[in-house]
């Protein structure tokens, strides 16, 4: 679902990982894209599809509210690091309870 949505935004999903309460995505996007709009669109589309595919979860955990995600998000640019370094950072998030910084 993220891949098709990102394709419409002329962007690409490079990596995806997550934990029980959030997800990490590495996205290659165009510099003229408004990230707030892109993220809102990703959340809207994925929420709709998740709620449609798993209606029991929506009823049980989300009180049948019309959303899946919170409004919060974090975005960071990765200029100066390689995609491989960034992927390694995202993959290691689930193994590390502390906050890490990217290598410079």
C-alpha cells in the first residue's frame, strides 16, 4: 500500500521497519514535495486499508474511530549519509532502547 501511494507522489519506499507502536520508513522523495501532505496521504490511505482488511481490530482497539495513526510524525533528512547507513540505522531501532544518532 505504501509503494503504490508513493509511486503516485513520484517517490519510492527504500526501507520499512517498525515496532509495536510505530513504523520507520525510508523514502526517496522529490525536494519539491510537501512532506506534511505526503505523510498525511500515506496515513490516510494505509489507515483506510488496514481498517477495511482488519475490521475486528478497528472495533476492538480503535473504538471504531475513523483513523488508525496518530497525527504525530517525525521526519529527518539524510543528506551526508548513504542509504545503506540509513537502512542500518532504521533496522537497529528495534534492537536499541536508547536514542541513537546517525554517523557523520
